[in-house]
C-alpha cells in the first residue's frame, strides 16, 4: 500500500461507517429488502471488481440450464441506455453492457436482462418470462433492496478481503465483516496446482469470520478465438511477441498465462470496462507495426472483445491478427462436488418435484 493511500485512511473509516449504517438500516427493516417467492441466486464481492463474477455466473448457467429455465440480471455497467433491457440478436454493448452481451452470445437459450433497479428488474423478468425457474443476480451483494435466496460471495486469491481495506485506502466497498451476510464464499483465481498447505493457511485466515461454506476455484484458459478476419486466416496458437490489450479490473493472471506462450509480452492496460477509442487502437497498431518479431499477435479478453465489435474500431486492426482467450472456472478437489450440491440443494428446496430429475 502506498503512502498516499495510507493518508486516506480517515476517509475510509468515514465511508465504511456510512455503509455500515446503511446495512444496519436494511438489517433493522428501516430500509425494506424485498424477498421473492422465486429462486434468486446472487453473485457478488466485497471489492470493486476483478474477482471473476462473470465466469462464475456462466458456471452456474452451465450447471443449472440442463434442469431449469435460467435468467440473469445485471446492472449493465457503462451501457448507454437506462431502465430494463433484455438481450437479443440486435443487442450491442451500448445497449446492455459488455458482460451481459458476452453471456447472451455464449448462452442464447438464457434470458439475459439488465436493469439498474434490481427489484424492478426481477419483476420485469417474471412478467415477461413467466416460465423462468431461477434468476442469477450479478453484482448484487451491496444492492440490498433485493434479498437472494442464496448469496454467494467471491474474493480474489491474490487479494483476499482479509488483507484489504475500505475505499479509498483499499478497494473494499464495505467493512470486512459484511462477509457474514454470505451463504458461501468462493476464493477465486487460485493456482491450478493448489497445495493442501496453502488451502489450510487460507482457511485459518478466514476462520474468525465463521463462514460455513468455503470453496476454491481456478481459471481454465481455452484456445485463442479469432476476433477478426486476419486472425482467422493466421490460425495462430502462440506467438513470439504478444500485445495484451485489456480493459478489465485485474489482468495479472491472464498476463502470467500468456508469458508462458511467448518470449515478449507487451501490455496495454486500460481501466475496467474502458470504451476503446480510435486513438487507443491506432496507438497499439503503430506499436505493433514498429515491432520486429518472427510472429506477433494482439490478444485480448472475451469481455474486451465485446467492445471491439464496433466496425469502426475493428477496421483499424484489420491487418493485425487479433484473438481473445476464452476462460472458464472450475473448482479444486472435492469443492466442485460440494459447491454443485449446495446450489442444487437450494434448487431442490424450491422445486421438490424435480428431485428425481436432478438427483
């Protein structure tokens, strides 16, 4: 932590206290929190981002959709619209946001909607899609006007909430003890090879918070997917020089992965959900063309590729192979079975007649 952030600690205490009081108003019923007689599963975090909410929601979609009709509800961060919108063939990032568009393109059989007012959004989904059987709520942990039936909290292995501080000193949205509202905690982005000792040390660190369900997940990287025509023609799977173009909260794990596939990694990092401009892409294009290398490519994330779909932007990179790296999450050891069982047990309580179908 740098010295400037330490100086901001009094502001962190003030901000955290305001949020603490707000949470107490919800706990006391001064501010109403709406429960629905319908399965709602919330995915959220204590920090400002970068814990992997979207791939974990996609994991839940894959788990649930063989048995249930699934919908997702997000705020639609940085979209240019307001109110309730649902994803369709003509949807763009400006309409619903990058992450909801990504989810719908990968899961077109899922009802994907956005609404800054989650209570209104849930009602709209149930009215427009009465056959729905479960709604996955994205980034809803601090949005307490709606109370999920199952509240899942994520924390990044590289910056577990116990080692973090409230804004602006750190990047927590509330004091650490807010974790007690969660039904389960997932420690995300752990190493693919995860030692029992490392697991025990983290569990010991978390033990004062008395969280009854703790799981450990990790990222699996897929084969590069072409973003433009040049990439389709090149069919590259690795390159000596990689230009990493990201607008996500934490690109470090992806950077570490790509370092193993190249001899020279050049990183162009922008803020989370950054709306790429022609100037941004012209800059990276010039750097790319000035770099001598036997093989080179631009790599981005799947979320960032949603914001490159603008024809004016992708045209700037038409002579450069551009790919994105798809990711998915999985769970370590017995965590996968235990996590799936927790989710399915919740759904069984909602739909006891389906017990036979889902085992």
